[in-house]
């Protein structure tokens, strides 16, 4: 990290001649404490741009502790860690309306290279973050490496996985949801939320601030650009569109969803165009990384049909019913389905990674009488929506489709098929599910039960917490499952649990 005092002194000394930041307007701002308590972050990398994020929050757990007035925040992007060669700079107005968060779009950058960035508000200078733009097509980029992560219930363990991740050489981090948890659950807590379930904007802001106060999480944000999607716990357990078993009145629930979506926007490196409008926000997106990768980020929460076969109750694992296989049932909603199909027709990368929330492969369970039971919150509750998605991949003859997911708090490697009951059926895509950063996994018996009755599941492990690293090159996609010895130990070691490979032109998972 750049020594902050040196940067500050240098800036002030040169201010009288020509400020490296340009002209600062507005009243001078004085902080009684460090306002960068939540760190810095970057995200949404394109060939020529990246989004820079921070939030001024001298008292993070008290709604930030900022006065109501706006503050001008300067930002700089440099080609070198010492900020001798500035590549882009600007000024953003941080307002109370958005919790004094900063979302700056740095443009005019060069493709496929590392940059460093920092912020200044009055005399307060931020820590330095490192980021990387997307490589350009035809640039001869022959390797792309990213990590994916999900499910980080704060009370259940330490973010040691992020400390390990931050020390690696990665081009990108993809977060697949459950970045915060609204509720306390699980056993042997190592730290506390300290308050109940958030429903207001102020309460969601404080929940994000608590999670983002973690130094290991901050380190992973400061080290790499991130792309992220949400799952359910950013709002409420197992919600579907405007339905929630915890808040039965849809109108009331949409108020909670609006507060939750806004707080998430305020705390993530997202472009100003991603700001929610009331209870609506578009998060599905297409990112290109040169000739190597097309990354499609999906939203299977905001537009999905109500859970089947549970009569408005919690979508748990229940016996099948006719509603589950109704053709019209959707996970993505009609317009996102059309968008997904069109994006598949406009890809350039050797690899197409579909980043979504949960396990896509069928994982039915046998009950005591030998009947099939399905978990209605996942793709098994929406089998025709899953079939349409896989049909799109087949129709467009996608060369190397790889699906990644989270949510299940277990590692999975699977072969996705149009009909999972026919084990000889051709595999359409490989799938990898990362475990959780901290959140408790399923019991061993449920993993054993799933592996026994579902031929699409190649591998499953629910015992370990951790994350996954994906390395793409011209010949293969290699996926490493990285696992903590003990999530309750802040100094736990991280070890490779398993490695799988997808070979270029060959759908499906192979053990490395
Ligand atoms: Fe989760
Ligand atoms: Ca979830």
C-alpha cells in the first residue's frame, strides 16, 4: 500500500502551483476520524474503463457519521503505484442521499493492464487500490484467471478465504450473492450482527458497513476488480420477485426490497447507471475479456415465478406437484431470457461463463417411501426455465459453456443435461458451484443422498468453506476448489480440495 502521509504532503506542497487533482470546489471538509473505514473497491472492468468505489463513513455503524452536506471527492488512476503517471482523474459529488458513496467511472484507459487508484476528500486520502482493465480482442492474451465466491454470513466465521484470495494473481473476482445476510442463524458464532433483521435503508446501510469493515474483505476488493450479482439474503431469505414468506404483503415487501437494493448499490463498485429505481434494479450484464471469455451475469431472484408446491410458504424440499412443471414458470423473466439468448448469439470468447446464483443441475432427494422431493427455491423448482436456458446454449452451439453458482454452501461439479434422468444423454455444459466463504454447509447425509440419486452430480462436498479459482487458456478451463481448514480460526490455512478440468470443445467435467 502507498504511504498515505507522503501522498497527502506531496499534494498539499504542490497545490499552490498546480494541484495534481485539479480544482476542488465547495466548502472545505474536516473529518474527526478516518472516513475510509470501508476501504476502496473497483469493478465492472471494460477494455477502456473501470468503476471506482469508496464511501465516506467516519462512523460506519451509525449510518456513516457524515454531516448532511455533499462532499467533493477527487479520484485518480495511475499507471504506477507511486502515482507518477496519471491515466485518468476526476471529481465526484458524494451526497447524503447515497450515504456519501462514490461511484466514479474512469475512462480512456488501456486494455488488459494493471492500474492503481485512490481518492481524496479534503485532507483525507484513501488507501490505494489496484485494478485491471479487460483485455482487448486480438491482443494475444493467452490466459485469464478469476476467483468466484458467495455466501459470507458474518457471524459464522472469519473472511480468511478473502485474505488468501487477495494474495493471488487474479484478473477478476466474481461474487455470486449472499454478500450480506439479513438474519442471524447457524451455530458457534465467532462475531455478532449486534442488531436484528434490517428492513429500512438505514438498517441495510449499517449491515453493509458491518460486513465491509472486515479487513480481509477490504483486501480482496482493493486487490482486484469485482463483478457481482445478488442472491436472496441481500434482501430476505428465499424471496421470489415480490413474494417473501417473511413479509407476506407484496407492497410492504417491495419497500424492503427497494431499501436493500439501494444499500447494495451504495456499497458496491457499480456504475451510476446501475442505481436502482424504487424496488427495481438491472444487474444482469455481459462482460467480454478479449478472445478468451464472454461472462454473462444473471439475476434469478428479481423476476422469478413464485415457488411451486408450497402454497405461499417457505420454499423447502417438498414432494413434487403439477405446478412445478408448468411451462410458463420462469427464473429469469421473459425479457432477461430473450436478452440471454441474444447475448449468446453475440459472443467472441473461446469460453462462455454463465454466472448465476445457485446449483443448476438436478439434485432431487428420495423420501422414505422412495418418492422424489425437490428443493423449490433452486432450479429444480423451475425445470422448464432451466431447459429453456440449456436449449439456448445448444441452439447457439456455444463452444465451451461453463456455468458457475453459489448459494448451496457446498462445492459441486456437475454435467448439465437437458434431461437429467437419462444418464446417457449428452452433456450440454459443465457446472461448478463454489462453497461459501463462511456460511454453514448442508449435513453429510444430504450430500450423500444427492450424489446417490442424481447422475449429473459428478462431485459434491459440503464440509468445507472457501472459494474457487478458474484459469482459462486456449486448451482448457481448470477449476480449483480452495478450502479452509477451519472457518472459525482467523489464522486458518487454505488448501486445494479438488481440481477439475473442462477441455476445449468437450462439454462436461473431468477430474484433473
Ligand atoms: Fe448463502
Ligand atoms: Ca441463497
